């Protein structure tokens, strides 16, 4: 069985997992949505649309209105790799999002997660 590049994973499939992870730690779907909107520039209406269509992460990030300028401040390790050292832009954006969701699940305040 071949492995799929992370950029080809469907946002539609991963998004509910982000929400489940947050809710298991007593956080909310609204907080997950706020994080995704902050990072990508999408509106909540955009997220509703993308959560219901088959769009992969490559297209999801390629179509993002504006990656947040403070996204370069996202640092740390996801899946054993430092996110600030990832060379592939799409993979880095996906791992930024993973890192932000991890921070939410670990109880960080939204101000700190959103680099306010």
C-alpha cells in the first residue's frame, strides 16, 4: 500500500477529527473554527462549505484568502518534526494547523494560540 502525501488528505475528513480532539479536551468547535479562520483568512461560512465538499489540503490552502502574517510565529514539534523547519510550504501550513489544534487541546488560551 502506498502512502498518500499529506497535502492530498481531504480537509473534509480531517476537520471533524480536529473538532473531536478539541471537544475531548473540553474545548469547542467554535474555537477550532476560529483557529482555522485566523490561519487561513476563511470566514465561518467558507468553513461550513469546505467541511461539506471533498477538498484536499493542497486546494484548501491554495485557495485560502490570506495566511495570517503571524503564522511564522508558530513553533514547536508535530509528529516529531519542528514546524518552523519544514521546507514544503503546504506541508508546513498543514502542520501549523495541527500545532494550533494541539495547543487548543492542551488548554492554551485563545489569545496565546492566535499569537495576540
